[in-house]
C-alpha cells in the first residue's frame, strides 16, 4: 500500500536528482526496500512521506556519485512496451526525451519542485517542508523553472502535447 501511494512522488524526487528514468526507477525500488526494512525508525507516521523522501534523495545522490565514477559510455535508451502503434510510441519517446533534456537544464531544486508540484500535485507547503525551504522560495523556484521550460520547449511543443 505504501509503494502504491508514494511511488510517483518518490520517483519524481529520484528523477529530479538523477535526470535518468532507469536510474530513478532503480533508486526508488532500493529506497522502498530500505524504508520498509527500517519502518520502525520512522518515529512520526504522519511524516512518513518526508522521511521516505529523505531516503530516496540520499539514495539518488549516492547513485549519482556511483554512476559518475563507473560511467564509461552512455546506455541505450529504454525500449518500452505499449499497446499503441509504433508511431505513437516513437512520438511519446521523442517527447519524453525532449522533456527530460529540458528538465536536465534546470537546477536540481527546480527540477524536484516542478516534478513534485506539477506531476504529483504537492502544495508549496509540503514541498517547503520536504526540502527545508520556505513556501515563498518554493514558489519562486517553480516560477523560474516553468519560465525556463517554456523557453526551452517552445510554445508550439507545449500546446501540441498539453491536450494528450
């Protein structure tokens, strides 16, 4: 139940730190295994999600360091199975690559806030509590990040895919 409820949020944080979908999925899985194994260490059940996100963020940072040390060449892009036609799959894959590239140009904090707020619907208060910043700072980061994404993605791309 915890995995179903918080997977997307944990994934958004890991993706925000790593900028790579496959690595983020691995980190989230590892983080959930560790969190469930150490569940008794969560002293405030009402703050489980914040506690869990600290684990995810730390695992992602460790993984990023490990990857920098071990990386020798770029991995091939993920090949996803889908029920749609190859053309739709290709378009989605291209869009995902474009979005991931645009997100990678943001700072780590901006990327994390965009993913938490826009993908998972977190409030600025929850984001501020999770990241240890003020709500005003969270709003500022989101405003700047969205502006940068609009510049990098262009208005035609945003209009084309905003209705899907």
